[in-house]
C-alpha cells in the first residue's frame, strides 16, 4: 500500500477494532506479576520432571520468536515467515557443530546463531521494509520458503529431511550429566528469556516502540511528523529477526536436532498463531501464549493425535472472534475484576 | 527435443491444476480482499471426496453394487467438486469469514489459517490417514504416443477442465448480472452498498465460486495422485506463489503464473531436480521485489 492509499484508507482504519490493550507501557501490576512468575519458575525448577522442563524450555525459546512477531504486529505488519530466522538460528548451531568449529559450548553457538539471523534480517529487511499488509506477509513467506527448499534439497549440506544433530558439548563451561542436562538448559533459557523480555519491555517504551504504535494508527501522519517509517520498520524488523534466531538456536540446543520443517510456512504460521493467541498487549503475552500453547498441544496430541489441530484451530477462531486481545486481555480483565473493576 | 516435449507436457498438466486452485484464490482476494489459506483445504476436500466416491462406486476399478458404467466416473469427479464447493464454501464464508471481512488484512488471514488447521483434521476424521488411490478415470484413458514417447492422456483432460473453467469464469464475470455486481463491489464496497447491492451476498457467491474452483482442482487431480493427509499444505503455498507472480486479484495473471510455475518446475525436475522448489520461490521473491503487485496486478483500478 502506498502512502496515498493509506491516507485514503484512514477512516476505515479508525473504525477498526484495535486490541484494547495495545498500550506500550505495562501496568505496574503486570511487571510485578511477571517478576513473581520468574522467581517461581526459577525456584520450582529442581522439583519438576524432565519432560516438563523440556516443554517449558522449548516454549520459552518459541516465545522469543513470537515476541519478535509481536513487535512487528504492533506496527500492523504480519510476518508470515519468521521460520526464516528460526531455522537460520537453529541450522547455524547445527552447521557449526558439524563443520568442526572449535567451540562446542552452547552459549557461543547460540550467540552465533542469533548473529547469523540478525545479518539475514538486516539483508532481507532492506527489501521488505518497503512492504505493507498482504505484500509484507507474502514476501516474508517467499523468503522462508526459499530457505526451506534449500534445506530440503541440498542433501549433502543439510541432510535433507533427516536434518542434522545439534548437540553442543556443554553450556557456559558446564558439562552437565544426562540427568541434570535438562535442568541446566532450562536455567540457561530462562535467564536469557528474562533478559530479552526485559529488553523488549524497554524497547516498547522507547521512541522506536512509540513510533511503531503510531505507524499502526496512521503511517502517513508519522511521516508528516518528520519520522521515517521505513527506518522504524527496518530497525524493528532486524530486532525481530534477531529474536527469531535466538529462539531458533535455543530450541535447537534443547531439542538436539534440526530439520527443514523449521522453515516451512506452517512453522511461521504457528508463530503468528501463538502471537494472536497470547495477544499483542504486553511483552509478557507472547511467553504466556507460547507456554499455554505448548501445553495444550502436548496434551491434545497425547489424547487424540488426529484432532489436536482441530482443537487448536477452534481455540484460535474463538480468540479471534471473541477475544481480539488474546489470552493476555482475558487475564487483564480477570485482574481488573479482582481489584473491583475500578482501575484499568 | 524429446526432453523439451516432456517438460512441456508435464508443465502443462501441473499448470492446469495450479490454475484451478489459484484462480479461485485470486478471485476471492480480488472481491473480498481476503487471502484465504483455507483454500488449500477446499482442494484437499475435493480430492478426498472425489477419490472416496470413485472408490465407493467402483471398488477395485470394477462396477460396484450400483453397476454404473465406468465412464460416469468423470461425472462423479465433477459432482464431488460441486458438493464440496457448494456446501463447504458458503458454510465457511457465512459462519466465519463474514465476521472478519472488515477487520483489515491480517486478522482474516490468520482466521483462515485457523480454519485450515481445523479442516486438516476434519479430513483425517472423515477419511482416515491411509492414502486413497482412485485411478480409474486415469487408467481408463490410457496413453498416447507423441514423437515416440508415451504420455498418459488424463493430464490433457485436466488441462481441458482448466480451460473450460477459465472460459466459464470469464463469462460469469464479463457477461452476467452477477459479474457486473462483483465488478461494482470490487470498485467500491461502500458505494455499491449505498446503491442497494447486497454486498455480503456477493461475498458469499464469490467465495463459493472460488471454493468450487479449488474443489474442481482437487477432484480432477485426485485420480493422478494418491490422496493423503497434507495434500492441502503443499497446494496452498504453491497457489500463493502463482497468485503473487501473476498479481493478486488478476485471473489472467493466475493463468500466466500457473503456466510459468508449471513449466519452470517441470524443467527443474528434468534438468536440476535439487532445485525444483527453489526456482518457484525464487521467482516469487524476484517478482515481489521488482513488481510487488505481480505481472498483471496493475497499479490499482480494477483487478478482474
């Protein structure tokens, strides 16, 4: 959409139902609750069974990717192609291990995966920052499908559909034994997730964060104000891609394996799915969404392997039709009611 | 030479079913401004319905309890497409999509993705997870020899169906009252509404027409493939590529896009099999970068 069309579309835009809580600054209650949840997650971890630790670890890793998707959603941009960064981060870890990079520790490998994804985002962003609406989504899908087709077909390099192993020898110099491996990974991912979420929280309150919200409301007015829309979108896109790479690298380390499906369009669709499911109203919402999503999927898949997508799809339809702010807005409504419904 | 002929024949048959699916997708986008991910599921439903009916009526390729002549199986393919298109199409549009049609482009996209996920499982629930292979209509036509190489005849029938569908679509849009109303709605929703056009009804009709096209693509490719869970996933992403290349909203563009993608893929399969998917998405990306509205997207104005 060109700027002129945007201005013409403005009345329609204003009539659209915005998610109620698109506010950028979190209610102080939400921050306190998030810190409390973090402390609880850290304290109870040694008591949790391995499968639960694994589930939470993967959920946090994916939550970071979803956070990246949400940053863009706040500017009304839907990336139907974050699998690109997810897979870039994950495959970087696997390639580094396979091609005998001297470093075998998870931490520097995750950093490397994040860097590679950031570079990819910086390049793709040069092109994609010009696009809006459906074209933004289509172009991001096209890029991730290119990566998918290469990962799938260049068998000698990527192992094709078999994928590659991604098992670093240790984390931050620790060499955890098999029974404490899950716990070590869990803490590693938890700390990173907390740090990154804090960063995103600060970002949302920064000029760039406000600019993205202004772009959501009316892009052409942002330009009239003298700010560069394309630059704001470009920067947000690079940050978003970095988050995708970080999530992918962490997921690869936790799962110990990478496959081309990470870059398939359905994988990207899932991130958008979780983003809307959790809601875009808070930087904590993607994590909440990702954790609930992994639980629902895990149980639904166990109970009935042929109907879990049916269940997930129905939940998403209900969220879109009846709770446009996602899970987070439901939580907020609950919290509000608990306080007597006076403060917002 | 022989190789080139093979590429042309394979490309044409691939392009035919891609066109059927993409034409519906692009038509729905043109009218409703909704990119319908669930369009792939309509293809899948059409394929399952057709394969299931053919297997029911002619178990093992022999006339079953009803003792229908096997030639009727072509009619059954058409019937399957119509059942799916005319039942599931309006259902999806009325119950779900109509509710979000005014909520921008992102929300409807995600809603149709949710519907897509649901339909994936619904297909598994109805028809199970074992592949359905109903090749009676395919086998009956046999093969024809061109320049010393044998080609199955059925893909040419598929091309015929695509051509007939394209002609019918052209007639509907350009020579019928419904077509005139559709063009009015595309030009301006609000003015159309003010003039007394029942816009939601036009949406339902347009969506149903698109659904029939997708189901036709599915039903008529069912005899050539083995129908398994996941057929929809591949088709929809290819249809995205085709419509983007041709220009979203342009039916002529869908035809050119389908031909380009079909021939390109067939050529890649014959000459550089490792890159058969890569070439499609590379072309899609290149077109988006150079002409974001596709080869036939035009600037704005009218898209159909």
